[in-house]
C-alpha cells in the first residue's frame, strides 16, 4: 500500500521531481503563449474589421484588402514592441533579484 502512494523504498528522486516540474511549467508557458496569440488574432480581427469593412459584401474591395493588411501589420508591430519590452523587463528583474544579497 505504501508503494502505491509513493512511499516506501520506491521514492521519486529529487531530479525526477525537478524534471517533472520543469516539464509542467513549459507546458503551462506554451498554453499561455497560445492563448495570447489567439487573443491577439481575435482582437485584430475585431478591430480591423470594424475599421476597414464599412459595407460588408460577398468580397473585399482592393481598398479594404489594403486597409486590413496595414491594420494587421500595425497590430503585429505593436505586439512585438510590447513583447520585447516585457521580456527585457522580466530579464532585468530576474538579474536584479539574483544580484540582491539575501538578508
């Protein structure tokens, strides 16, 4: 019974636990990244459609296609700027946290 619950002589090593934790964290990070990408696409579709498609019809006019393309480009550009700034900030905070002496 104790081996069934993870006790007894068959214990999980510390390195196995660390590997499982890291695997779980990577999985969560991937899910968050996917959710962020989906949110970006939903917002982009919503905002660019409202801005560029004033009279919906069966096909897009040339000016609507150009507007949508430019709108999408601006959203992706802004997203990339914000993402880079966020990653830089997080990296800086981690480095500062590592360099701070423990009291």
